[in-house]
C-alpha cells in the first residue's frame, strides 16, 4: 500500500513508519510536513498513485480537515484517515462528515492500531465507491431559495448520485411524505422553516406513522442545542451551516442513510432469530446445527431432551456426545457418513437407531 503521511512532527512520522514496516514490509510511506507539500506529492505521484493518506489535524499551514475537503472535492481515489491529539474527537467527527473514512486518536498504543485502522478505512472507501453507484433520493425542506440553489449545485458537482427534491415549508414536507411516490431515502430539514419547524415536523411524522426515513437537521450557527433536541426526538444527525458545511453535506447524507439501512438489517435479523427460537421451542422435531465434522455443535433444539432423553447442554459442550445414544452396531456407519458430509455439498441422508438412557 502506498501511503501519504501528512505530519509535521518528525518523531511521530518516524514511529509510524517503523510500526507500519513491522506490520507489513510492503507498505511504502511518503511523508509531507505541510498541506502545501502534501498537494505537491499528490500531483507528482511519480511512483504511482497513493492508496491512502494519513493526515494529522494540526498542521503548520492549516487543518487536516481542509485536506480532506480538498481531496473529496477533487474526487481523488484516496482513502483518508485523520490522526488527532487526545481530546480532539469532535474535530475527528467533523473530518468524518467532510469525507474521511476513519480517524485515530494519538494516545497510548495508537501505533499498534494504525495498520488495522488503515485497512478498515481502505475497505470503507471502496465500499463507499460501490454505494455511490446507487441513487439516493433526498427531500430537502428549506425556506431559503439561495441555500437550496447552492446545495443543489454542490451535490450535482460532487455527489451526482444524490437526487434532491425540495419543499419550502414544514407543512409541505409532511404532505409530500404522506403522498404517493414518497419513498425518500433521507429527509433533510432546515430547523427554521415556515409554518412547522423541524421539531414539529418530526412530531407530525411520528403521529402519522410517516417516520420511515432517517432525518438530518440543518441548523444555523449557534443552533446546536436545537439539533440535540431533534436527535432526542428521533433525528439521525445534524449539520451546522458554518463556513464550508456543504463539503460535509454528501457524507452526512450517505452516512445517515447507510446507518439506517444497517439498523433495519439488524432489526430484521433479530426478528428472524426470534421467529426461529419460537419455532424451535414449540415443535417436537429434533434438529441441530453443527460444523461439518458433526462434533462441534452450534445449536440443538429443545426437543432433543424429550426424544433422546439426554441433556442439550452436554450435546453442545462435549464432542463425545455426538455418538452418545447411537446403537453400537450403527456407529461405524454414522462415522463414515459424517466423513462424507465433511467433504460433500448438497443433501446427504442416513437412517440410524438410538437408544435412550432408560
């Protein structure tokens, strides 16, 4: 992996170089001590393009967040990890919203975490590229025509997969979401809307059962208390209209959407597991789930105790329990069958006899 490390502290840079070389000798690291030098390195890239950039937040000629914004604005194919001093997590979150793939706080043994965080960030970057091939439908409720226009222009240039529909009031947002063809992936709400404000819109959506998409609150500077209140009521994230906030817009929308997708998948998995548990506990059929060796059991249905007359706990804990209860004359045939199961695909059947302890 070719790595650009933007760091003005020579000791930190050398320690990182040694740790990454220890983790993987194939890592090639180029150090830049300022933002200006980092951009020069990226433009030259004589030995080929970089795969990832490690960026310190505090640099002599600016902030690492500026570098993140610049890389994403230029659409450079580069995974980004931000390094922060202890206590800079808030700045790191801002960097994530600007488009960084991960961050790492410089405390304790952070160097040992460096390689896995880089791998994770690189995977996240490529996963993000794949996600951005799917259009995202966003409803933006915003009373300022100028803000709508500048947001639309920015997204059209930097995130054309985000499709923006707009309304100018909270009442219109509720009406649109209750109408046919809503199906939006994210709702973007300016707090100070005409009619219903963002908090009231969320309340209306909850009452009418229309809170089907995640909500991002957009606030003016100084309105973060309002945003926190919105989060308590069910909003997923917020964005402050501070200078340069548009560079956080696409990443905030994408992250909000994919967090919501993950939550839905987890809820569906929990519901599926509960249905499985209820089925398993209320039928008299014995079944178990094991690794192909047949001895390492991951699950055994409660009916095992009723039919086999033996403990489910012992069946789970002891590999020897695999043959416990099988009639001795059938054991060799069952062992041969398990051996075949471990090598084969598809359905294999066998019939054998068991004897209960009584």
